[in-house]
C-alpha cells in the first residue's frame, strides 16, 4: 500500500475535505481525489462518503484508520532514520497541545526548536485533556504537551513543570484580600466553568473534591473566563501560569487554593521507544529549554 496515498487519506480525515487536504499537502484537489480513488480501488471498498461540505469516513474507512496511520508513521520514521544516519535532520512532527500551552509556551518552544532544526515541518493540534488522550491512543500525534494524562491514555509520560492552582476573583470580591482561598468555598459563589466535561484541570479538581458548583456560565477559552471574572460575572480557578500575560491589562485577583493543588505539565508520547528521530530531538530540546528557562 503506497504511503503517499495513505498520507493523503489521513490528511483528508484530519481536514474533513479533499480540497483542504490538497491545500495542506500541496496537491491539486483532483490529484488528491485520484489518490483516494486509487486507494479505494486497491482495497476494494469505499473509505469516504462524499458530501457537499466535505467527506466523512465510512465504517470500513474507520476500520482501516489505525492500520493506515501505522503505514504512514512507519514510512516517516524510516525516512527520518535514513536522513538521521546521513546527519540530516528533516521531517514532519505533529504535536498535540493544551489550549493554554499553545498560547503560553508553544511559540517560544517552536522558535527555539526552529533555530536548531529549521528543516522540520510542524503541525500543532489544540485540544483539552480528553482530546489529547484520544489522539495519543489512536497515535494521530507524535507527542502532546499537556497535563498528566488520565488512566484512559496509553502513553509514556515526561514531567516538565509543576504549576499551582489559583482562584480567580473580581477585585471587589469579599475574599479578594485573603492569602488563600478554600477549595470548599468554590461552591459558594457563581462559577464560570472553562471547557466543561473535557477532563480539564477544573473538571478533575471538582470531581476529586466532590464539589457541587453553582455554575453560572461556561466558556471554551480561559481568556474569556478571565475577562468574565473581571466583569464580576462569577469566580473561577486555573493553573497559575495561564494568566501571566494578562495580569497587567486585566484586573483579576489570583489567590492560591487551600489546601494547595497543583497541575503537572509535561510531554506525553504514544511510545518513547518507538518515537521517530525527529520526535526524540524535539523532546530533548524541550527538556533542555525547561532545565534552563521556563518560557
């Protein structure tokens, strides 16, 4: 089975259309269509249902997805190993990332990595813990920079940074002058929930503490939550690093939770032993960055 056709298939799956896949891979739309048609002819069944707004996998396509991912991954790894033997660092890397990590760390990490390895093409896929666990299990990413995965994710884990959880309060909140904020008090006030039901850091703490929240609003973005807290619409909590670039422009009081709670951030890899040479170089570069400087 031709690896180029398999990559076209995976790109169409990820992008949701042949047109978008063609733009990503640098082919014409008709070129992608021919490759997919040839792959379907080789297999003897349809992989996609063609729709006006794009494509979706057939049941047979879903069944073939893990095997085709393995073909593309093995082909890339072989190519990268061959280049690595020649002393050339070149390849492709797909990184899963927390939304917060993407905004806080990813630009600095990618800049430092590109300075040393300019010939590596990188794709970043953002999502929450649940999305990252899914992608790790199906091996649709080479690695994730995220919070420590739950037991649902089958992966190797490399811890990088331990970040304290803090309450976010409006400046006129009655507890705004406190040095700590009791976790149990999170139940007492209108709550703004960020990205609920996605195994987020908030979800994990609420579940572990068996809290019954007075949820007033929900958002999909921590920056939106932060602004809503400033407006006095409720309180929230998050890891401390998330808001470091907003503090000078947005007036929100941040108070450490009590008892203290932390989020462990790091790198999750489907299999460190089987990681590609490019992925291993990225991991080592990120570890070096965190040894010398937290971005």
